[in-house]
C-alpha cells in the first residue's frame, strides 16, 4: 500500500511521522500520477490544489480492479480488504 499526494517529500515525511502511517507516502508535485489516475480537480474547484481522495485496488497484473471515491474513510479499509479477499477467491 502506498499513498500519493501533491505535497513535497519533506511535507509527506512530516505528515507520515505525525500520524504514524504504516505505509509510504509518495510525492507527486508535478501531478503526473494524479493526471494519469484522474485525481485532479477542476480549476474552478475551491480545492483545486489538492487531489481527489481516490483509492485504487490494483490486481497482480497491474490492472485497476476497483476504484473508491473516499469521502468518509471510517469504513474504507474494511471495504478494500473485503474486495481484496473476494479477488483472491
């Protein structure tokens, strides 16, 4: 599992440490990954400088198996784990 944001590597390192994340946070300051994965917001969005909160379940072949628009993260991990288990059957 990795997280990606438009923040700098230094900002991501500080955020990861502060929140004790158990996974890597990668920086996409040029927004190339955000563009590829359609996570950019429209220019008129008040939060245009931030990526949309989207998660992707990627299968072993590198294909996107499922896309999640994350508005409420409280049950998100359980949903992804259930979908992952279903893929492994």
